[in-house]
C-alpha cells in the first residue's frame, strides 16, 4: 500500500526532474508581449492565516541561479533568491486574502482575489500572465500552467516571493499565538498544530470552515 509520504516523495522527485526556464516567457514575447507576469500563491492548504499571492515581471533574458519552485528550496536559499528577484525584477507585488474572506467566499475564490490584487499593483502593468494552474477573471491575456512554478522562471519567482512574505508573517503571528507553533509549520495542518487546536481552540485568524478547525470548535462546544 502506498503511503501519503511515499506519494509526496514521488511527486517531489518528478517536480525536480522538470526544467525551470524562460521558454514560456519567450513564447509569450514571440506573440508580442513585453511585460509578462508570473503569478503564484502560497498558503492555500493552511488552517491559519491568509492565502498570499505574488506577481513578478522579470526582464527578458533574466538569469537567477537556483531559481526554482519555493517548495524545493530551503528557507535560507529562498530568502537569498527573494532578494535577487526583487533587485532584478521590473515589478514585484503581493496580494492576500485573510481567513475571514476565505471563510466567506471559499479558498479558490479567495486565492483568485489575492492573485488579482497582486497583478493590479504591478507597475508597469503586465500584458500577459503566466499563472500556476489557474485561470483568472481578467481581460489580460493569460496562460495557466500545471506545475508552472517548476517550469516557468516568472512563476517560480512569484512562488519564492509569496512564500518568503507569508513565512515572515507567520513568524510574527507566532509571537502573538506562541502555543500553536506557527513559526515552525506556518499554519499548515501538522499533527502539532491540530493538537494545539484541540487543546486551545482556534484563534480569530484560523479558517473556521476548514474541517480540522471546525472539528476542534465542535469538540469544544463552540
């Protein structure tokens, strides 16, 4: 029987075999696009806090050694890459949707809201979007790419920026809610996080519609 850990390990192995380059960006430029934004999110599966999206426009021919999907990069390397991306990009922007919004409109729509917020902040504005496995309600031409953060440099850059930004936010929240271990798991539903939910109940920043949080509330009679 295949375990969840084995499945995750196999998926990560396949992702590492993919080539992350500017082929998608070059194809968009060949069609006349000039400002191509990569768009990605982080925190979609978390139990706590906002979903965060980033949009990044890299210059043509941009080379950043080691730029990959944020899930494949250690924290210190992500932070180094984040600095390089911000120093070389034509534009970088971050958007988010908080837990209350996620509970009100659902996580997929909240993710789109965060992505659109990031895109709208870009200056110069993009004339083409490369999006990690999503399609957005925007007149801007776009292409959704499955595993986009593992094959497109622009999407990988957005993945790094969003991850570094959200992780820093979670470390700040850890100071406010130290009993939940947010600095370590960043709001994901680890065993330690779910144990803390059972012991202390949810904070106002937990996603109340997510099953483990809802279960903790019900068990506490909330």
